[in-house]
């Protein structure tokens, strides 16, 4: 089991505040003979649609000296997780949880925005001090 990100509990608390139920605190994505481990599986009932929505959340801190290296790792994980979900026929949406200060700086670079759009990445942007979600970004 991989180590938890330093913002793991912050994002978990922010999701709970936003009305989500945490179904798994470390979610195993299984496909064929391999397993990958995402940080959270959460569910929320959508009253208007009378159905439950489930999301898989991978949390990244971006605290290393090279944010580009962190992005390379996060992108690789995101794409693998999304593929495993699609191949296993799970109708779960995948989100990458990023601190708002990182999202508002590094993730606004034109090159990074181009990659995000190309790969249709979804984000949960959070405030680590208030333990709140500030934005949901769905590509």
C-alpha cells in the first residue's frame, strides 16, 4: 500500500464537507492481473437524477523542487488509473486533487493547459487551510 499524500486528510475532509461519503480510504483499481491504488473512492447522491455518483480521487501535493517532474508522475498515474477504470467497466469519474496555490500557478502554464486539455483531465482544487473544495474542473 503506497504512503498517503500529505494532503490526504485535507481532501478527505473537504469532500465530506461537500456532501460526499467516503467509500474507500485507499481504493484498489483491479484489472486482469494488476492492481493500482488510488487515494479515495467517494459517492454522492444526486437528488435531481435519483442516482449515486462515484468518483475516484488521486491526491498530489506538488512539493518537490521540480513541479514538472511531479506533473509527469501525476499524469502517468492519472492515465493508468483512468484506463484501468475504463477497462474494468467502472462508471466512476477520476479526479486529480491539487492544492489551489499550485493549480493557480503551475497548472496555468500554457504548456500544462495544453496537456490537460489533450488528456481531458478532471480536477478537484482545494484550499488546504480551510479544508474546502474551491473548484471542480471537468474536461
